[in-house]
C-alpha cells in the first residue's frame, strides 16, 4: 500500500491580479479537493483536472496543491 506525505503549505494565486500568498493546507484529498487557510479564513478548493480552484470574497484563487514530501510503501496484511 502506498501512502503519500505532503507539505502542509502551498502557494495560492489570485487569477485576476497574479498576486500569490502562502496558505496552510488541510483535508487534502489528492485530485479531489483541499481546504486552504489564509488569515484564519477557510477556502474550500476543488480539483478541475489541472489545478485546485476556490473563491474567497469574490476572488478566484488557484493552487497546484502542496508539494509531495515522500511516498511510503507499506506491506498490507493478508
């Protein structure tokens, strides 16, 4: 069984202005969704096939997600 371990931070980019900010990442479901936290505000983001996209206060934010730290392979019990 393979388990991926990710960093808990990622860069969010405002699609209108191009400005970027670092966010804390929680509840990552790879290729599905993640929650990003900026200034204690939760931003729910969904995978669109290329990137995670979310909205906050009328701004569209995108991220590639957190960096992969390592993959761990464990033997399952059979």
